């Protein structure tokens, strides 16, 4: 199929599960009720995607408060009670973060419940997202390893354990989210790619990496407005990604200032192109989605294009996100009709 549609990862949580319109919402339930509600929300997320014509569905990250900290909740060696303030993404913003105080080990499976539940309830290809090792290392304080790279590789080993288990659960695509890749560009071609390779070691399912300029929150929007008329950070890392063992690369396209010609540097990779803007409540038309796909076809072979969202939609209004899902599915279908 040409131009299969998928999403970057997260969807808004239902208001009965968590606080609406927040990137890091508080749960409204606890214990067994919360566990059951998370699965209910996962099933709803899958159903919404299917009804919208999404071809590669995911769990919508309904069981996690945050794309990084939802992983850290299942890791021993981390002090979550005594948090410290730390600059995130090269001090783009400050956050209170937990501290690594001992050797990192997994407490157990982190996404088994929602992965198996989603797998049992859809015949579509299924994707699960995980935070990338470089991004995790940039989102937590270290008081044990004494070296950011060493800590990142320790996280990569844990990610690999979970990724292998997800593959055994029947997951078709495992995606690692690495927004830090366009912040620490000089480090990506070296240890950043190596850590990603550690995380995908032994996987035979499709592997992807999502790189972006962030959610549609004020701190990210302000930062993007400071980057000038062209965003060329990817110019430094795309050649390294093209030479990597990762199968797919996910980047934003619609309403971004990333020169589309840079996508040609991802030769040999499937490119998940953002055709849905998560930084605005304006809902795209199918025609606009098809136009972005047409524009990208000038630099990426159409057989390698996957229609996607620019980033996750977790903080968005739920009705807006649902409308954007429908535009994504309809736009990809329109592009197949026009360019197939």
C-alpha cells in the first residue's frame, strides 16, 4: 500500500481517565480501577484510529503519564521521591526530574498489558513507542554512573529487553522517540546512533526513530520561533541515520521550516512524514494532507512515504485530535487515489 497512515504515538486521554489538555496529566483513578481504565482507553484509541482510516495503529500511550517517565516508572535504581531541577533539551526549559542513584534494572514488563490488549483487538499493524536512550539521559539526573553516555547505554539495554518482549507479543513496529537528536546534533553520529543500535539489537520487526521539534507547547513553540527561516538541524544527523540499522525515520513536514530537500539524505529509509500539525487546533483538510505528500514525493520515493503526525497529540483537545485523525486517514487515501 502506498502512503500508509500512522501517528507519532500519543493521543489525548479521555477525561474520565486523566486531566484533559495536559502534557503530564494526573490520573483520576487508582489501583485496579486505574489499570482497567487504561486498557479501556487503549481500546478506544485503537478504535478511533481504525475508524479514521489509520493503517498502522498504536496504543495512543494511554497507560503513561509521559512518554519518558512512563518508562522510568518501571526501572529500579531511580529515586523518584527526591527530585532535582535540571535543564532539559540544552536548557530549553527547566524540569523537576528524578535521580539515578544505583545500577539500572527493570522491575518487570512495562507495556505488556496494553500491547497484548491492543494486539488482541485489532487486525491492523500495531506500533508501540518507547523513549530513546539519548532522550532519557537528557530527562533524568545522574548520581551514579558519572557519565551521561554510560547511563544512556544502560537505559538502552533496558529498552532492548522491553523491545524484544514487545516483539514476542506480536508488535509489528517499535519506535524510539528521540527529540534530543535535534538538540545534540554533534553527538548523534557517534554515541547517539550506537545507543539506538543497542536498543534495537536482535529485533526483526520494523524499527523506527521519531525525531521532532517537540509537542505544541509554549516552550517548544517559542524555541522554534528562534530558529530562523530554515530549520537545518537535521542536515547534521540525516546522513548518520541513513547509514544506521533503523528502518524508518519520523519527522515533521507540515507547517515546519525544515527544507524538504533534506529528506533526500534519508536514502534507503522509509520516511514517516508529518502531514498533521500538532501545534495548532486548525484541522487540516484531506487536500492539504495530499498536497504535503505530493511535495515530499519530489525528494522521497513514493514507495517509502508513510503519512504521519508531526509529533504526539497528548496535550490536545480530544475533539480536535479526533478530527485530525480523520483528516490524516482521508488525506492518505486521497493521495493514493491521485498518485497511486
